[in-house]
């Protein structure tokens, strides 16, 4: 009888401790959502897209030296993806690094984990991903996937706002799509002290039962 009780306590403790450990390990997330930006829309100050319960607002900006600005910039939707117009003399319709360094900003309605970016209208190059405060999250090489499109796979950048910057004068592309998955706020995946104490209490009961059996 004591052996059976000890087994039940051990199983319950193992489940609770494993659950707490898994929750502490990182974000849980829903299925991936692909937001496709290809199409045709006149250049505007901002464009809004929706997919699988997510809303995404696209805006344009540019760096003039070290100064970031949005005045006079627009974002356009084209057959190969989104591009940025940073002034009346900018006819490239791409996110490019010639002269001023263009930045395409995407703001999601929910917290997401960004896992992939696809690019069109390009022959390769690099992209620098920016956080909401314009700090760099890393610079990545574009990888060809055929048919004139390229991609960048990410380990998973979590946030609501991301900027995509053309870092060099030979970098020029349009953002065809992004793949992201919604994640809960960080506070919802942190184990509570009560859960941890409960797990330790169950483990203590297991050890106590084992000692009684040994006696």
C-alpha cells in the first residue's frame, strides 16, 4: 500500500516539476501565420494587412546618416512585395541603401515571434533587422529560394514592431512576406511561486514515504 502511495506521489511530483520546467524554458506559441504583402496598392503613409487574427501596419522611414526620419516617406505594395519611397525623387520603389538607407517597419497587433522573411525584386544582398527603438537585432544574408525570391530564416525574434533596413548601397529588395506566430506575454509563461512550492512539497512527501518504507 505504501509503495502504491509513493508511486502516486512520485508521478504527481514529476508531472508538476516537468510542467514548471517547460514553462520556464521559453514562450509557448500558436501555429505559424504567413502574412503575404504582394499585390498592388498606391503608395501611402501606411498600409494595413490582416491574416489569421493578426493585424499588421506597414510604414516607411529612412536614415540620413545617423538620423532616422519618416517625413515625406511612403510605403507601396507591389507585385513582388512592399517597398519604401523616401521622397519625391525616389523612384526605386524598393527598400534600398543607396543615398538614404530605407527602413520598412511592420507593427503587429499582438506579440509575435518572427521566424522568416521573404524578399522579392532583388538579386540578393543583406537585411538588418531593427527593434522598435531602432537598435539592431542582427544583419542577415539573403538566401535564394528560386524564381527571383530570397529568404532569411530567424531563430525567433519576439516583439510587436520590427524594422527591415537596407544596410549597404548595393542592398535593394521588397518584402514579399513574413512568417510569425502569436505568443502570450512573457508574464503568462513564468511559473508562479505557488506552483514551484507545490512541486517541492510533493517531492518532499515522496522522500518521506521512501524513508518510512526503508524503516
